[in-house]
């Protein structure tokens, strides 16, 4: 089972914050071509990373049409279409349960999904 999240990221080149799409681990299948492990810069010089070393690196998803840039939340429809067309199954029930739960994660959960090997 894999989970997609929307995570704030400091784009140090453009000096602005963006919400990128991340995944909890390297996935199998075609999606793996667009996932890279990256180091995360501090969001602010005043905010310490309390979950070090776990959060010093994460798996970010890159844009399908531009592998040099991170996928942003504006491209969620493209990502869901890609998942559906490439043998991934979105688990709507688990996603709904977690998003409606009193237990809140640090980053917004977009969905849980699995890969169907054929």
C-alpha cells in the first residue's frame, strides 16, 4: 500500500513555497520513473526538523511533461489518470476513513493506492 501526500516545499531557486506531491516509498510499475528521493530543505530558519532523520529525505513525484520540476497539487487530476491507466488502484475507502479520522497526519493525505501486477 502506498500513500500520496501534499507537502509544502521551499523552492530555493525561485524563493517561494510550493505544495508538491510526495509518496511514502518507492513504488513499483511505471510511476517509479517519475519518483526520486530528494533532500528537503528547512521550510524556515526558525523551524527545526523534529523528525530527523526520517524527514530529511522524501520521495517526490516529478511532472510527467517536465522531469526537472516537481509535480504540484494542480496536477492531481493528471496523476490520478496516470494511476488508473497504469494498473494502480486507488483505495477510496481507506483514503476517506483516514481523511475523516480524528488522527491527523502532518501532511495532507491525497490517497492510498496499490499496484496490480499483471
